């Protein structure tokens, strides 16, 4: 599975530039933007939303712990 670095290497730009294109933030020349988008399509790159959430401190995970033997809870 390709990552951000793979996209950056393929089109000869920095990770920050790739990030700016993906997030549509910050200044990026249109020619560079198109080059990055072509590299993303060529590599079939899909952003890792789990990593993005961790980096932005906006990850929300709910964990539930269930006992393995639930019959003991239901006995009379």
C-alpha cells in the first residue's frame, strides 16, 4: 500500500506539498497540484484516516470490553 512518501518521491516534491494537495490547503502551483494528483491516481494512494486522526488529535475511538464467558452473568 503506497504512502505519502511514495507519492512525493514519484512526482519529486516534498511530503508537505503532497499533504497540501490532499487537504486542499496552502499554496501549491496548479502544475504541481496536477502532477501530485496524477501520482496519487497512478499509485492508487488512499490517505490513512486513522493516521490523520492521530496527527490531528481528533481520533475518537470507543472500546467495549465483553467477558468471554457471558453465561455466568446470565445464570440464576
